[in-house]
C-alpha cells in the first residue's frame, strides 16, 4: 500500500465471483471481465460496475478480444480481471488474466498512482499467474501479445473460439 490506496471489499468479492465457478451456475451469468478503478477521491480501488461484462454480454460477439479492449478508457487507467478461454494443441483452458491498463494518454499522476497501488491490489487477488500490462493501444490492437503471455504462438490454437 505504498500509495495509501486501499482495496474495497467489493473488489475481493468480485475476484471470488470470477475465480470460482459454482456447481449449477448458469454459464451465461458468469463474469467475463471485471474492471477496477480508483474511487473519485483516489483513496480506494473499487469495482467499475459500468465496464464489467458477463458471458452473455459477449455471447454474440465475433471478436471477444476486441470487445474487451474497447471497454478500456483511452485516457484513463484501469485494472481488470479477464476470464480468458483458449485452446492449446492438447486441451481447452481458462485462466484469469490480470490487466493493468495505463495508456500513454492518461495523466502522469494517474499512471503513477495506479502503478504504486498495483501491489496492494495483487495481494488481495492471490493465485493469479498471468499479468498483462498495456501502456499503449498498439499493445492490445491484436491478441498476439496476450497469446505470448498465455503460452506461445505455436501452442495456442484458439482464443475465445477464434482460430489463431
């Protein structure tokens, strides 16, 4: 908590909800993307309810990856958890990807606050294996950078149902 920013309890609740798939849970009601932002007073990290998606929100989307990227603001920072579905040569997989979105167009003070608060947030979200930091829209213009984070280009055959 080097920045003095605290993590709201709603963030931990959202993490548990996206991480654990409950028996009998309806697939389309599961979370696909949970976005987090700083509160208006910059003192806590909260769930950005308006920019979170459920599986049903992307059910009819041809390019889920592009839809997710379009959710991020062009001039402000965000954190996100993305429930990424992909297929390797051997099996289908799902992994939670922690994203730190800090575009070049965001104010420097905001980028510094997000960067210094990331550690406090990560401590509240144990067990995440994959982290993706995006500093420029070019980093997210296509899925190749994410695919490298998931394994490697030759290993990943599909991302969100789309052939690679």
